[in-house]
């Protein structure tokens, strides 16, 4: 195996291999930035940054909920918005999908109003940041944005474990035009991140903020969170029902420079998203077991495709089953999940039959794709 060895590159000069060293000592190869810290691969900390996976689909009049592309929670308490996955993407950048917010009712302008996009990360996935130590790592976020409103926008990092935050501003220069942005945040020597599966660090893209969040001075260094300093200077991107906001190519990584976006396969991103949320639609021939003495109740268990972050909640409104059958095609008269049968790996359902089936521990087939349930283990 050959080894590349480069010595004595002058600042600003380029080797025959396209390797260049800038005035800060950062190396590029054929114009592509090399990492300034951390590993060469698996650099992107956030999930679904290319907005590929959207299990929930479009949500009209979305509130404080996950909507459109997975792992990005839309947070608002004013105005109305339709949140979706969209095919509008920056040309030539290798993206196929974007997150979209369509303003359908403008905010009333209350002092406590807010509209932002929130992405949360587990503490056990952030230990390499060395936060709270003298060796804490810088972080850089890069992304593509297209907005109908020009002006100053804020991206915030919030340390949920220690109630600390830092904000950086950027400018949307041209309306309804894709623009690439990068922001770098220094390492924080205070506030160690817990090594667990709870929400530790939050990445917030702000689009509107009332005076409670914007009346102070923008906090551009890590400090205890003060609401008035979180989003000072933020423009109102929801000022008209003609406004749309698009976002894609979101990458949070260790280091002082943004590197090219780390594309992952759809299957990889789907599995990462399913750790937090999964739509269960089992195939035909799922089997249940006759449970009670009268043979009128059937229990069956479904395994998740991916082990969940924690024991999930079952979204009861998304549970349904039309039929359980044996040779007599007995129909159901009731369907529910068993609250004692939910784990990080599976969920147990209970079906009440309209008539008795055979005796003993007899397995019966359940009609395929008529059984549905969504489970939620989001941060």
C-alpha cells in the first residue's frame, strides 16, 4: 500500500496532487477541505441531514411536533405552517430532498412567540466533543437554505444538560435562492455532557422570535442561557403567507472548518431514524396466539426493525387491525396494544374476536397490512 507524504508546503501554494495549505494551516485537496479535527469518516453528528427520510409525511398546521423529514422537530407557538419533505434542492450538490415550511398564517407578534427547527442528539453520541474540559472541541455547522425573506438569521447550540447555549448569525442575501452557509462555534470548557441516551445537545435553526428571545445582545460565546440573548437580530421569516423556507445539507461536525457533506445511503439514514420513530406495517402471515379461556382473545407480538432509544410510546391513533382469521375467517370486534407488552424491541397487541376460535394454544394468521401501529421514542 502506498503512502502519501507531503512536506514543506508553503502557505497558499499547491502541490502537483492539488494539495494546498492556507494561511491558517488548513489543508485542502483539489479544493475540498480536510477535517481540522476528529476522524476522516463518520463526521456528521446529526441524522438525516439530507432530509431523505420522512416517515410522517406532510403535516398541515404543524405545531410543536415532528413533521416532514425525520429527526427535525418543528417548534412554534404562533402562526400556522405546513411542514413537508420537498424536491426543491440546490443544483449540482447531490441532494434529492429538502425540509420545507410553508407559512399559511403569519405570527401575531407576541413577545413570547417563537418559530424554529430543532434537532436533538443523545449525550452518549457526543462524548468525543470533550465538552466541559480544557480539550473541548470546536463545532461547525454547514447547510443550504432558501428563504423568501432576506436578512439576519440565527443558529443556536443549546446544552440541555447544563442549560448553556451559544448563537451565531448568518445572512440570507437573496430571496428564494439557495445559499450555502457555515458557522463555527468554539469548544465549551464548562458543562460536561451526560453519557446517556437523553437529549444533551440541541441544534436550533430560528425563523422568528418575539422580544422575550431577541431583546438582548446575541450570545456568541458559551454561557448560561438567557432567553433575551438567544436570538437577538433574527429577521421575521414568517411575515407573509407567500413565504417559504427550505433547508437541506445540514451537517454538524467537529472542527473549525466545514468539510464536504457526508452523504449516507437511504437505508442507513432510515435505520438511524427508526431508533426514534417507526411506522409498523407487518407483512401478511403474522401469527398471534389464542390467549384467554374462551378463545375470544388473541395476543401477538411484533418486533421492531431497529431497537429503540428507550421503551417507546405507542401512538394509539395510528393503531388499527381489520381482521384476524382461521379457517372460519372470524372477524375482530376490538383491537388494542398491551401496555404491559411494550419494550425497546417489540410491542404486543391484543385482539378481541367477535366469535370464539378453536381451543388450546392455536396460532392464527393475521391479515397482512391491515395491522398498523407507530411507535415513538423521540428525544
